[in-house]
C-alpha cells in the first residue's frame, strides 16, 4: 500500500467510503455494536455537519456515502467515527487504519453507489432482499422510516421543509 495516499477532498463531491475491521474480523456482527456504530455515525454527522446519503454495516466492513463535512475534513471525521466505535468495543484494535475513498461526481454514480451499498448483503448471501438487512439505509429510502442515522433523501428534505408527500391516489387534482 502506498504510504502517502492522495485524497480529493474539499472538492464539493460526495464520497463513497469503505473501511474494514482489523484482520477482516466480523466485529460488526452483533446488534449491540451495530447500534454503537449507528449512534456514533449520527453523532459525527451532527458534530462535523455531514450529510449521510447511504450506509450499510456488513459483519466485517462498512460502506458509507457522505458529503464533505462543513467542519474540519473528511479524514478527521472518519478518524473520530472509528475512534468512537473502537472505544465502545471490547475488540482492540477494532479497525484497519485506512479507508477507501471514491469521489462521486454525478447523479449516475450516486445511484450506482447507493445500489451497491444496499445490495451488498444480498450479493454476499446474507439475506435474500435488501429490506431484510436492517443495518442499512435501504428501509429509509423505501419507506421514509426514521432511524438512528439521519439519511439525506427526498423524505428528509420533505420533512425538513414540512411538505406533505402526496400520492396520486390521494391527490385531489386527480380524483
């Protein structure tokens, strides 16, 4: 691995990130540690003012789709996230030291990465459908359900702006 990775941060792009547990151990395999991770991600989202567009927690790794933080830099925010989780875990070391970062520069790539994130548990044979994997943002996108982590989506923007989402069946114009 190169000793000096060049990351393209402060570009205004979204970032598709992947990082793994130490020695690819399945440290994220319990509900307790998954809740720790989600609570830590939400705290980091608030502290650094990051928008979370998607995530999935796999038994031994994580995929995230994030904006760049308004406070500090992405590498500092990820370091804080990993530190928060590892301090609350009995496994030491918890994480591998690095992470993979791919800049998402357009809507086509955004959709591609979200599909990859949400289908990862199915691809790995852990579940038969993305909605069966509870530690991801899929159910939010499907139903608008509010979880531990605030997901940046149409649902969230609608709630933020106090808009009512109407279906065509209940739309008085189409009745």
